[in-house]
DNA sequence: TATTATTGTTACAAAATGAGACAATAAGAC
DNA sequence: GTCTTATTGTCTCATTTTGTAACAATAATA
């Protein structure tokens, strides 16, 4: 959970109480699976991007808006995967600290110190098209490799683990590659996406045969990379 | 969404606002896949069993408690599958009507007329061990076959459809049969569970070979049903 | 022109699945 | 008792899918 607006706008009446969302935003940099993590200024607190649900907007719209603000992207592939509601997951002390370090500890709305149930989404985005944008609470936001994450606040590590597990389960049925890759890509790139998500190496020939057999790709021109070997074809999703 | 307690106890301070849960409780009667549907008295409103989350209990505990009250069962297999949060899903007029028909329209707490975001679970239970129990708002609760459901309130039909879809997706990886069948069952019974969930017929020999190949079953004595043919073995999950 | 690394494709083996056949066997009919 | 009936457990063979390796094609470089 985190703030989208200045505290002026964080008025209790505007938002649904005790409810937040968190989003695991996946990107693929060509080699590794990455997620966007933000850091609250002067606290050493790392967290998933998130926010609250406005009383007069739908849950999905709230999340879309939040992710758009962080990434600059419209039409993002979003999937809701779990709602976390344990009694111990919230951390009012951390919340106080964040406000304090931003010289806002007099303004902290009391509803932010209450218990929160968090609805979690994951997003799949094209890494290269994103300009990660921190918000007014002056935190940074950056890509972290999935296997080199910093220690995260509250239960956010658990949320990431669940997101990855669901992503793995959905890998076959949901055309994950389409959203993590540019519109044209090589078979090798697609295979690497599958490999980083599954965390295991795949056999090149079997993978190629299976994917082509699905009949979901169009083949385009070759990609000449200036390397001393045969040039691969470019593909796109139909 | 529905009520667990008399309105005396439905005080705003006790519950998390704007948040409810709904539960699709699946059972298998030997032939059909059934779910528990309740009917509000004198309204013709059919709905999924559900409830609210107490401020000092975890989300999972709230749902466990609710399902236990309706079924009498402890240790229920529960799986959270989706949170519904559209702006249009709530229906304050229906809520008023329900209270009115129960001669409680003066007592209706105003927070019940507000927007609700609903966290949905499905449960898998042993049909024969359940005594469906209506609550103090004097409604009935009964089993309905999945393909003969009455018209449901609000978006509950959509919730059921999603539950069934997720159940289908989870069929292989989650040992669904274990929770819908008695501890000892025949191969035929297990196959029928798979068939009603998938909505398609399966080949007997292939099914048997596949399930036995998984090595998840123990074979026990034969079951003599008084029928003029070979008696099947009983199995249990390891 | 030869070398190198990677690619697309083919070939064959191994495993999984589809489809059918068949013997075994409880209980009822005679 | 013996025959009939319906269902079960198992086996066989064909088909499909997957695992594994081999090999020729080919961009760039030496």
C-alpha cells in the first residue's frame, strides 16, 4: 500500500476504509524478470506500488489508474490474484514513520493507521516503454530483479511470491509473452520469458515446436543482429 | 452477501465497512454438482451465503466461521478466488426489501445500504455430512444443481460462473475429489466428480489409468452394491 | 574461403493418450 | 445349478505428443 496523492486529498470521506490494493508490476529486460519496487524516503522501507479505492470508482479502475500513474502506460494487462486479510499484516508504526520522514507527521489521517485488507494484482508490461515515476511523497521507484529483491514492508514479500506462483500457473493459458515482449520478438526471447518465469531451462527444439504448433504466432522478416550466425525470424502474436 | 446475526449485532462499529464475502459451497450428491443457495423470506431473492468481516478477525476466519454456521462443518476446504468491486454490483433497494419483509425496516443499519466490495470463496464439502442451516433472518437454504440455479441477486450468478471456472482450472492440481467425496469411494464415483465439474464425459479406461498412474490412491476392499455385475474396489486418497 | 555460433528443421525414440477388446464377476432369471 | 446381464479391471494396439539428438543453413568474422 502507498500514497498516490498529497495528504490534502487523502481525506477519509473519499476512500473506502480499511481497503487497499497492491500491484506486482512485472517487466522483462531481455534477461531477467523484474518488478517495480518503491522506497519511502529516509526510511529504508521498500514496498509494492499500491493505493486506495475511491468511493466512486470501481476496484479495477482504481488499480488501472494507480498503475498508469507509476508507469505512464495505458491499456495495461492486469490480473487480480489474491486478497490478503490477516489481522497482523498492517503496520501503523511504519506508516507513522513514513509520514514523519516526510515532515508530515502532524497531517497523518488516522484512518491510515487502521487495519487494511489488501487486494493484490499483477501487471505485465513492456519494460522498455516504462518510465517509473515516483509520487508526491517523494519516494523513488525502480526495477528489481525477482531474485534480488530488497527486504519488503509488511507481507509484501509474500504477495510477490504468490504473484509469481499464479503467473507460473497461468503461463500456458494466458499468452503471458504478449504483454512482456515488444510486438516483434525472436523465438529465443520468447523462450527466455518462459524460462525466467518458470525458473528452469527449456529445451530449444521442443519449445519452438510446441509454440509454433499452437498457431498463435505470425512470422515476419529476419532480425540481423550483427552476430556471426544465422539470423532468427521475428514473430508477433496473431 | 447476507446476514449472520440479528440486527442487534449488526452494528457498524463491529464490521469493516463496504466489505463482504460470498461463498460458493460445492457439494456432490452422487450425480450432480450442487451449490448452497439461500432464499430471503417473502422476497423471492436468492443469494449466495455470505457475510461481513469483523474488525478483529482475519478474513479467512470470518469466512470459515460463516461457512461453519451454514453447514455445521469444521475444517472445510476453502479457496479464495476473486474479489468483485464494480460500482454497480450493490443493490440497496433489495437490502431494504429484505429488511422490510422481515419486519425490520426500522432497524436497518445505514451502512448496509452503501456500496460493497465482495471477496469470493468457494468451498468443497462432503454433501452427506451437511445440514444446511438458515439464519435468524428466517431464510431458507438449500442445495441447487449447478445447471438448475434460480435467478440470483446482484452479481451472484457471475460469481458462481467464475467459481466453477476456477474449480475446473484447479481440478488437476488440487485433489478436488478428496473434498467432495466420502473417504472411501469407487473409481466410477471419482470419475463422475470429474465429469460434472468439467461438464463433459470422460473415457473410463483412460481416466482409470491416469488416476491410478498418479499414485495418489490406496485400494481397499470391494463394494458389493447388490447389482448383477462385478463389484468395484473402494479407494481412498493417500 | 574457412570458421564460428546460432537457427530452423528433420528424424527417431520414448512416453502419454485414444479407442477398443476381453475376461472376470456379482446378482438375478430360469 | 446354470445362464444371462451389466459393470469392472486390465490388456492391446494405434495415434499423438514429447524428449533427444542430429544436421544443414546462414550471417558475420578471421
